[in-house]
C-alpha cells in the first residue's frame, strides 16, 4: 500500500529541501513544487538546490520537479506543505485541482496571516479539508542538520493514526527517528509558540543577557506554552516531550534558529523593518506573536503570557525592547 502512495513537497526553502531529502530515502519518485523556475531548472541540471542546503545532492531521476503547482498537486496523494506561512494562501489560491481527497501534512511552524489560524485550521476552515485528512510534521529538527545527516527526531501528528504512521514511515531513515501523536492541535500550536519564545531568547541575547538567564527564560516559556495550549485544546499531553519542550529548546538555543537571529537583531537595536530586510528567510515568530496575543481575548478564562506580551509590545507597538524586556525579568521565576 505504502509503495502506491505518491508524495509531493510544496516549497523551495531549506525545510522543504530537507523533507525531500528524507523522502528520497524511501520513495522512488517525489513531486516537488517550487515557484522559482530558475531554481527548478538549476536542480534539474546541477542536482542541488542553488539557494538552500546546497550540500545536498539529489538523484534527479527520483524527482518530479515543477514550478507549476497544479502539475504537482494533481499527481500526488500526500501533499507536504513547507511554504512560509506568509506566502501560503497566495500559493493555495493558484490551486485549481480539488484538495478534497488529498492527505495534507503541514511542515509549516507558523500562523497564516490572512486568517490568524494555525495551518491545519486554515486548511479546514478556508479550503474545506477534513480534519481526518490533515496532519502536522513537527519536532526539534533543523534542516541544516538533516543535510548533515545528524540524528534528529520528528513527531507526526494526525487525527487519523494510520495516516500519521504512513507519513512517519516515509520520513524515517538512519538519521531520522519518528513517532506519531493524536495531538494535532497541541503540537501545531507548540510549533507556533516556540518561535515567539525563541525570538524572545534572541532579544535577550542581543541585550547582553547570558546563559544563566536564558535557562530561566526557557523554563518559564515551557510553562507559559502549557498554559496557553491548555486553553486552546485541553487534553492529556506531556509538555516535556520532544514535540513541545524539545522543539522549544532547539529553536531557542540553536545558531540555526532564524527566530532567535531575528530577536537578536531587535535586541541590538534594529527596527523591525530593518531586521526583516537583513534576513534572507522568514522569521515565523513575528507573525505568530500578533496572532497569539490577539487570540487570548477569545479564551474563556484569563491566561498569563508575559513573554508573548513582551514580544508583541516590542514588535507591534514599537515599545523599547530594552525597557520591555527588563520589566519582563521581574515577572519570571
């Protein structure tokens, strides 16, 4: 059965490239859509992505590459979206092929700006995809380390455990270990929230705070994450598992983390606009901070989120980062 299922990855960035690499370990043919036609032509000729993870060499006979999204969607059963959330809806608007019978997994750790929803909810509410056909790929896994084939762990979540196992089996290889989960909402919110906390860690680093303080920040962040997710979707979950705490730690501490990098620039005095212009990749935490902050007003009970609040006030209200984050230190324990 698994051999007959056709997989496709949509996106041309580092995470999309890493997922394609994983799939080539298990699949004979993988569809791969990226909007950059020059990159498509380059990969076909030179066998590697010219812009991301350039050290990864592909056997192009395994790839069905196209800059035409419908050509890829039409020929696949499982669609793995790895497009930055800021551009997702623009790409979805191009799709004329029905998504009704497709299995859709999101590898996007962010919020869709147009709706303020996590990706799974966006597909369900905006594009009428059944929750049974939606899943999430998450966990502490940087694309750069996948390229180096360093051991990494992924959690594959879906309401349909058979579909979660299908995707998990096709991503598993000697350097990727996978586990499945039914907490699709909790894992996706954790993947979104950890970007905000990593951004906060970056701000503090830019302001000159050291490792001792960063450990306190991460300790408070995981507890804040637990409170927040409980308000969104109450169920039994272990917040210390790798999909939650593990992903938070790697994003908060790693030099590969674009959210930490973005926050570091804010802490050093960059304006939001100048930091965005300097970065070549999207910092999902920027969009997530606004959605997470605004969504709190919909909760049935008040939840304390001082870290999210500090990031929001700095990024969206133009408040002084040094002052806001100094005040935040008095709210942590």
